C-alpha cells in the first residue's frame, strides 16, 4: 500500500499537465497587413498629336478606325489606354487611344508609322494614305 500514494500523485500530476497544455496552446493572432486606401484620381489629360495629314485618325474612336483601315492586326489594352495596329505591305501604323475624360471611350491621340520590312520610321501621312487605299 505504500506504493499507492506515489502512483496516485503521478496520475494527478499527469492529468494536470494535459489540462495545462490545452490551455496554453491558443491559436496565433491573425496577421493584419496595412493596405493604403485606393485613390481614385482622374486619368491625366492625354496629349493630342497635332500634325497635318492625320485628320480623320486623330480624335477617332475604335469603330471609326476599323471602318477606315479594316480589322487591326493588334489590339492591346493597358489600363484605360488602347493601342491598335494596322498593317499593310508599305507600312505598319500604330494608333494610340486614350479617354479624353474619365468614363469616356478612348480616342486616337497619337500615331506612329514604320516600314513593315525593317521597322524604320516613315511619314505618318503617307502610311495613313496607303492603308486607307486597301
């Protein structure tokens, strides 16, 4: 009977140890990361290219450009800006469209032209005229 008190004491200590372990293991605090508030600012005013010979292209919306040159070879969106690329044997014409104000459809504001063979810059007005004839 002398061995009963030490065994009883061990059982009581073991039970206390389990209970203590359960209480001590609490889930970790969730990590909260700071996210700055989104600022809704209007897009910057697009710079509109002013060149002779680009009439009918500069200021045009996508539908008008497709009617003028046909289906674009490339149509790329980047944010609210758009790039349409029209190509023919004589040249490649890149038309960049930006919205004139927030919520409005993008309009052509700038054009670049280059040769289809070696990508050297060519006269924009001649390229526009050549692609209109197709």
